[in-house]
C-alpha cells in the first residue's frame, strides 16, 4: 500500500544480548511501514513531553504508532473491535499529556 501523502520508514530491531549476558545471535529484524505522520517527530515530542527515559518514551511512541497503523488499516477486522475505543482514548490521553508538558515548558 503506497499512498501519495505517506512517509516510509524502515524499522529495525536487533538483539544486543540475552538474559545471561551473551551477545545476540539472531538475525536482526527489519521491515518497512508507511504512515501519514512523521513518526520520528512524534518520538521526539513524546521524549520531550514525558517523564520517562528517552528509551521508554521512544518505545511507547513507536509502539503506539505501529499498532495504531495496523488497527487503522484493518479497522473492519473483528480482531480489533475491542481495542479500537481503548486505543483512541489512550492516544488522546497521551497527546494531551505531551501537549500539556510542552505548554508548561514555554
């Protein structure tokens, strides 16, 4: 699916080590997604607007954007019926908190 106004992103995940501290041996995972939003800008805003570590804020923002993109693309799939209202509410709350923090920092 390629749309005119979509931005393309490559997502990569690489295991650094396992619980025993051994270096990761699995091949890195990489895939591409499209999104109408600039995911990197959203990650920056969430990092700046949350009292989480930069890594936690990045994981939160990226996870929500990736999940939201799949839910939106398959919104008629019954699998997502229960999560759609909760996800909309959560995203609204997240945006409000980030905006509130940004307004306090001005």
